[in-house]
C-alpha cells in the first residue's frame, strides 16, 4: 500500500513538473506581435507590397536567429490602400483584435488619420516613410523612424554654401504644401549658413511650361539652383532650365533620388545633386546584399529602395523595444514599449545605420548626397 | 525683365505649349457643336488614349506610327461605346441635360480610377527623355518638339477644316448641328453623324495626348484637370465655334505664360478660374469678334408689328 502511494505521489510530481515545463515553454514560444498597415492593393501597392516584403524578410531573419528572448516576432499585416478610412479600419482591428502594442504605417494621410487611435489606445505608432513635418506633432504615441522633410533640405543648403562655396541661391518650388514648406526651409538654412537667396519662384502644380519663372531665375544670376518639386514635374523643370541656357548646378531633395527621373532627363540630368536618407549599395555592404537578395528572389530591384530599407529596419527596432521591456520584467503594453523607445533613444539598425529618436518625436539620420554622372547616381558626400 | 528676347521666348514657348490645349478645346467644342453635349467623358478618352500610347511606346516598344494607330483605334472604340451605350440611351429617353453631365463626368472618374488601379499613380511619360534638340534663333530657344507640335496641330486643324467644309459628311455634321430633326427628314443618319463626330474628336484627343506625353508626364487624374482649360476655351470661343475655341485655348495659354511678368508665378493657376467666372458672367455666348464684311440686315417688313 505504501509502495502504491509512493508511486502515485511520484507520478503526480512528474505530471506537475511536466505541466510546468510545458507551460513555461509555451509562454517562451508565445509570439510577440506588432502591426504593419500598408497599401497592399490600389494605386500605391507597387511600393506598399515591396515594403511589406522587406519587413517580412526582417521578421524571418530575426526569428531564424532565435527571435527575442526565444520568442518569435509576429507581423500582423493589413491593407490600407493608402486611404485614411481603410487605415483607420486596419489599425482599429490590429489593436482591438490582434492586441498589438506597437504598429508601423506609412503615407502621410494615413499616419495622420490613425494618430488619434494610437494616442487614445496608448499604442505606439511608428511612421516609416512619410515625411510631412506635422508628423512630429501628432501626439505622445506617434513617432517617426524616417527623417521628416526638413532634414535633407537643411543638409543640402548647408552643403551648397559651406562645401560647394555657393553664395547666391535661387529656389524654385511647386506651389503645394510640401513645396512651400521645403522651399521655406531651404531659404532659412541657406541664409543662416551665410548665403543669399536671389530668386524665390513658385510654379503651379498643374503647369507644364515654366518659362516665365525660369527666366526670372536666369535674370537673378544665382550660383546654384535648388528645386523643391515632385517626381512628376522635376524632369520638365530641369529640362527647361537647361534648354534656356541656365547651366548653374542644380540640387533637389530626396524625391529626385529616382532612376526614372535620371532616365527621363537624359543629358540634362548630368551633374544633378540629390539627397537620400538611406545609404546606397555602393556605401553599405548590407544594402548591397539586400539588393542582391531582391534580384535573386524577385528578379528586379525593389520599388523605392530607401523606403524598403527603412521597412526592413522597423522589425529590428521593434525587436529591440520588446527585448528592453521583457528584460525589465514589466508587462508588455503600448506604454512600456513607448517608454522603452524614449529611454533607449539610439538604435543601431542594419540597413540605415544609427537611428536617434529625439524628444520632439523627430529622428536624426545622416543624409547621403549623390550626383548624377554618366546617367547614374554616384556617392558625393555624407552629411551628419 | 521686359527685354525683347525674353518676351519673344515667352511668346514662342507659350504658343508651343498651347498646341495640345488647342486640339483638346477643338475636340470638346466639336462634340458640343454637333451632339450638343458637354462631353466631360473626354477626360476619360484622354486617359485611355494616353495609357494606350504608353503601353505601346514604353512597354511594347512599338514604333510611334503604329502606337498612334493603335491608340486611335482604341480611343475611337471607347468614344463610340460612350455614345452607343450611354448617350444614345439618354437621347432615346429625351433625358435632361443634367443626366448627360452626370453620366459623362462619372464615366471619366471611373476611367481615372481604373487607370490608377492598373498603372498606379507614378507619373509616366511617353518619351524616354523629355528633352529634345534645340537651337537658338534670334535670341529665342527653339526646340524640335516646339516645331513638331505646332506643325502637327496646324495639320490636324487643317484636316478638321477640310472635313467639315469640303466633305459630304462634314456638311451633314453642320446640318445636324443646326437641326437634327430636319436633317433626319432629309435622309441623313443622325446616329451615324454623331458617331463620326466622336471619332473625329477621338483623333484630336490622341494627337493632343501624344504631344503632351512627349513633353511632360501624366498621372491618371491629369486629364480631368486639363479639361478645365478646354471647357473655358469652348465657353470663351462660343459654344458652336470650333475656330473660336481653338483661338481661345491659344489665348488662355499665352495669358498664363505672360502673366508671370506681372504676378507671382504661383498664381498662374488662378487665372483659369478667374476667366471661367468672367466668361460665364459676361460672355455666356462667347466673345464675338466683329466681322470684316457685315451682312445686310433682313428687311424691316419681316419684323412683327409692335402696335
């Protein structure tokens, strides 16, 4: 009888021990979710789909190395069609159903439309790729991991004056929100550096003939011309500038870092200086491998390479935040994830390098300057 | 700033960039004159023409002549569908003008949406590079595109003139424009004339979009924005006056070009809207230019007695 009782006790202890081990391993394997709301259908899907793929690759790479403290990252991907209403539906679902404490999204209109949801539910929103300066003022729970519009413009203005030694600049800008704001930032920065803006001309966004504005620029005799336009009008503006015999160097911001623009410009594009907020394959072996991976799996380069680089880095940032919270023993909530980001401040990310999150919700990143030579972008300088 | 070479440059470039606007205004005005419809579906036709050319030239790398031929067939097909499936139904039902307006506008919005779904919203151009060879003549930069655009536009307008004035169908179009019921009684097929009108308009639209796309790039919503200038030109030039509409389009382009000498360039777009209001308020039947040889007035006996 005693032997039977001893046997039962031993079996019971073994059962309890196994249950504890099983429960422990289940908790250890429980995934760490985060949301990603991007346009997977619709007119912006060309970029959204590639960005989502880059993020998924990062998740797979992180999980292949053991995840975060043995727990895999899990990405909840929902479609926004780059439409604010769809963005609201997607974010509401990932917060209330999938219980994500953090999510990433892009396209300025969507970032702005879901910001109240992030703030109200205390879920950390990461804007990855949108550059409207308003994003820095959308609330406590909204942060950008992508430099806002002023970072590369200030770098260009400073470089033009301090390094290229240009004293007189002309600014041409498209008459819309981003053009007006960007032109203002360039004028402020160039003037603050000691230069003088001798012409400041806007053009209508529906115009295709810029002759009048360009002749005013020619009459002002600047040393350098900065254009704050869009992908649609940059080739026409630059071509017409050159056609009118205006041969001064031209700079433009990251919208100009686009192989399609260079192709459309042909010979008129030679010497154009553009900025980029992510290193090119020539400057970073990690990026070179990323592009090779893309070529071998998709047989092309990604649409909007700099943006896919930032989306690849986003899961690594989130993994760092999760690790910080798990190591501290605190519960994983949007508030603790946000606190982890604020207290850590600096993150070394594989594709885009060091990311410094500032108290004003902006980020500091180096700006890479490229110049068009023989129809290709060639690295010119890195401005930190 | 008012240097002669600058004024001549603005004049030359203004005329060159007016060319596609002139063709679009002529197309819009032609349909308005004959079919008596404010054809806002023209924006949809413009989008279809442009992206057909884009696929042929940039994706399939076809020669320009073949691409233009395919675009003409596709755009004429689209125009005939609009007339047959849409407008003819409304004519049969004797629907009010508002129905035509809503239908054509919604159709253009639908085409824009579908084109955006297929091609995305990245700007696309029809030419590999947007620049063309240029030379300086008397201090004015003249590009090959400028000359090609002007000659093509003149040729299109000349063909239109010959068709309308010298061919049987052209005269039938004028008759139907004046009185479709009477024309029907005289044995003219009004439905066929309307179809021919849409086909001619489609030709002009294809020519215009080719010129535009070899100089600039476009996104699916661009045609709807370009329609505003065509509508204003049709209003300003007189709603039954193709030459008037074409001249009005040229005037609008030059006005916008020269305006930068007096107002900030950012305000150029406002000029179109200001002109739209002025035209509607003060020139609802268009600007009437004085005729060189005034016609004799009809005899006073024809006037009814007011006693």
